[in-house]
């Protein structure tokens, strides 16, 4: 798996009151409750693709769910359903640019998002007897959280926390939703904690009194590393590592953020070096973004990257529609092979032998020479859609790889691979200037790549790749290049009109990663016209 998922902990049994009495005062147990109408908001906000309504919520000041959970919380998702007026309007204006979302949401600036969500979930729940205005709105706050809490058992306890200012009304609503099953809740200073049982809920409340998550130093550090607050915050504590089923996969995910957690000289369990993870979803500077931060002790010494990706991509032509860049450190091939060996069960030497036999290359030297210190794959916006489908001569395709390295070594590797994959010489043409080589089918486009094209100075690029010249990896897409190349491609491919209508508002997309010591950062940002 990748880094800890940006969503709530795995769902446990349904939550609700214990049989026979109220939960808050320890008055026994009641039949469990299926409070999907209320608690579903927590899971829904983490699934932004299926709950786009959450894009209108912004983190504001005031009490946060982390204050109602103990410092022993190992996994956490916090959300805020209290939009700031100006930001809510801006979000609605953005989302309404997409016909599909506009139709799905059907929301105005003055609408109560909580009521909208309640009515959506109520249709599929056992809580038909509840009325939002009478039974929910008077007590339900605007903040909620989901958590996995270490209470000393074999598995963490799952909990949902809801803000409330009326315990009696909250209890009445939860009781109305009661269904079969063992579960319960407990109240604590303006919050209701929902857990598998009243005993568990009360244990969580008691543990919080000894120290809450919001005051925990690890929580503060990692949520701070994830940047400014947003509409949803995700956190995994260092102690969460013992619950990961596939640390090798998690390590690979962290490697994608710029660092390799696997040492070629160590077989230590990556769980021992996991330091924490946090992520934030927010609106910023006219765009929607997700920022994450994670850490593995010693990862900086095992970095695959030289941090040069941003420098290379910034020199591409202004007309670039898609770019993928990477900066590479010496020995990166060996580290990739070591990581693959961990997951395949084969030794690094066996993988190397197979790769050499398949490519005819002398590895790892040829691979490191071919991609040099940094490389960027670019596709120009001025592209014939038919060229992408292979219907025309590939030599007219404005695509190329720009490499900073030793030109003689790069050409030597190309001479080895051309007889195998490009015997006609129509694809792997090359041209060089100084320590830069451009590789691709179109000589005119290669000449453009050798120049400093100024992509990094364009507004679209700066909007989605902010101040990250030291990026370890970078993806950039300009949907508006060449007057909307993506729309042209979709139209030529016979895409439905509704698909094209929902693509037209897109401006640019940027995904970048960078490293600061043992902390790796990732940022995904999308802007609209």
C-alpha cells in the first residue's frame, strides 16, 4: 500500500446506544444504533470523489475534533462543515463550472451542507423518523472526526467524534436511530464519542482527559508539515506502523514522494523507522489542493533523487501541454532494484541479469547515463490528435525527452537501443547542445527542447507548481495549451458531449514532491479557468 490512506480508519460495527439506558453517564447498555445519517458525514468527506459537497467546507477557528481524542490516537481524520462565507461562495463558483458537479450538488451559497448530506444519507438508512430541522440541526455542530485509538488491545478501537451543544437532544436522536448490534457513546465537553460500546467510548473520554491528540507533539509536527489547515486533515502516528500489513508497499509510496525508505545494506523493518504522516485537503489561491508529508528515519541518505526535477521542467517550451520530470542521484538504479527485490522475492542480481538480457544494456551504468542528472518528458500542446493514435507519421509527433548529462554517454546508450526498438531511426532521433540532449521523433521539436523555453515563468505553471525548484519529481498538465488540446483530442475520439463539457473548465494540474531531511512532501494542485 502507499502512505497511510487519506480517509478514515477501517469502519467498525455500527455505532449507537447501549441497551437499557443512556451512554454518557454509564447507565448500562442499549441496543446498538446505525447512525449513518450522522456519522456518515465523516466517511463521506474523506471520499472527495464521491462526496464533492465537501469542497465547500473550510477549516475555521474554534474547537477541533482532535481535542476530543486521546494522544494515543494512531489514525485520525478531521473535517469541518462550517464554510466561511466568502470562501464558500468562491468554492461554489468553481464547482458550478462543471455541469456534472453542479447538477449533483444542487446547492446554493445559503444552503446548509449538513442538511443536504443528512437528506442524502437518510434515504438509505433506518432513521426515517428523524427530521433534520427538529431532531438534528439544534445540536449537531460543524466539526467531526474519525479515529483509530490505541487502548492497549490487540487491535485499535475505532471511534467517531461529533460536535454537539445539547447532550439531551443528541441522545434522543441517537436513540431514535437505534438498531440491532452492540455499540455506544459517551459525552465529553461539547463532543459525543461513538464507539463499539459504551465502555470503549468512556475509556476514550477518560484517556483524552490525560492528554488530547491536539496537544500531542507528533500530531502538531506532522500536521504542521502538511501546510496550512484545510477542509480535511488526515494523520497517522508513528505508532501506527505496527498495524501496517505491508510496510514494503508503504515504503514504496513514500519513495514516490522523493525518498527511498529501503537501504541496500539493511534489512530492518521499515516500521521501525516510520516517523509519521499527515495530509490536508484545501482550497488555496484559486485552486484545490492536497498536500501530504511523511517521514522515515534515514530516508535522506537513501534518496533516489538529486532534487533537480523542477529546474529541468521549468526550461521546457511555454506551449508544453504535459511534462513529467525527475532528478536522479547516483546509484538510483541499484536502489530501485533493491526495492523491487524486496517485493518480488528475487535478488537484485537476478533482476539485473534479466534486465540486461532484455535490453542489451550494461546495467546499472547505461541506465544512469541515459537519464543523466535530471530528465523531463514533454508533450507539446500543438499536437495532431491523429498522431497520438498512430494514424500519422510519428516523426510529426511533438514529444521528446530532455536530459542533462554527458552527451557522449547518452549517445552511446542510444546506439545500443536503436537497433532493437527503432531500426528505422524515426523515433529515437537526438540532438544536443552543451550538457543537454533532446531525444524524440520530431527534429523541429527537439530544437525547441534544447532552448530555455520559459515554461517555469508562465502563470499556469506557477499556479500549480509553486516555488519548488528543488522538486524531486514533478508532473505538469496544461489543459489550455494550444487553445484546449484536450478538448480537441476528446472531440476527435468521439467523446460524449457531457464529458467534453466537464473538461472544458480545467486550467492546469500540478503534482510535485520534494524532500527536507527525512521529511518528504507532496503537493497536488488543480486550477480552473
